[in-house]
C-alpha cells in the first residue's frame, strides 16, 4: 500500500474496505490483457481516485491501457511515456478476449456513451 501511495503521490487509508476494493481492482487488471478505464487523467499523468490504482498497475504490467477522460470527453492511450489522444479516427476497439474495464463511481453521461460506443465498435 505504501508503494502505491508513493507511486501515485497520494495517501490512502489503511481501511479493510479500501484494501478489498484495491484487491478487486488488482484481480481485474491482472486477468485482463487490455485495460479500458473511465475516469479523469490528472496533470501528473495518473488517473483520479481508486480507478487510478488500476491504471498504474496496468502501466507497470505493460498492458495496453486506454482511458476515457470524462473531463476532456476523449479517449487516450498510454504509450509508456505519456497519454496520447486517440482522436475520433483511432478510438479504441477491444481486440483481446480477456479485457478488463474499470472506472469511476461518478460515471457521467459521456462516460456511459463512451462505453456503449466502445462495445458498438467492437461487437457490431
């Protein structure tokens, strides 16, 4: 837990509930070969909130990582150095059977739409 706090420049409580949430996120990210996140990318290149823990774990595991930033209303992909705006022509498509999706508990309408469109692009 301390390593995660240092990595993300944040303090996390040591509560049993938070530990269970982080365990759940760890299992999701560990099992996925591609990671899709709904949240908000912060100025320090991390993702806001507990969802950010999953994104950081995906980075550490060198897994393809995509974030729909609700504040900027756009998809971004991690290229090992920073976030790259996917643009409308390069929005992600799920290409692996084992993918993981994590996200904020504060899902906005554009986040819901991003999920629907991701599934439409992938499974239509």
